[in-house]
């Protein structure tokens, strides 16, 4: 799930992370934003998300963890979850 603001009580949405090559995570996006955060990109078959962090180390940790998820084989439960997200 992701939020527009760090203090938001409710998420703005959620991102399903499947398996490569349809799902990718990379550094960059639109570069540094007005608050000097560092961006990274999550590509899915239906949408591209540009996300940002407060510093480079945090961004690199997100990229490492998300890349680990998209490199993992999907389970039957993952396929079921993916189809329910795309239908809503």
C-alpha cells in the first residue's frame, strides 16, 4: 500500500508485485523532487509508479527488497490475488 502523505491514516492505493519481466523496479523516475527526496520506479503491466524516499540509503533498501519480491516465482495464491486486483 502507498500513501500521499506520511501521516495519512488511509492508503491511497496498493501495488501488486508479480514476477519479472512484466514487473520491474529501478532507481530514478523524475529525479529529485522539491523536497529533495530520491525517486525510484515500480513498473507493473497496468501502471508505472514513481515513488520517493528521504535519502539514498532508504531508496536503495526499497529497491533491493522490491527487486527480491519481483524475482521470486509467483504462487497460485499470488496469481489469484493479481487477478482480483486487476478486476477491481
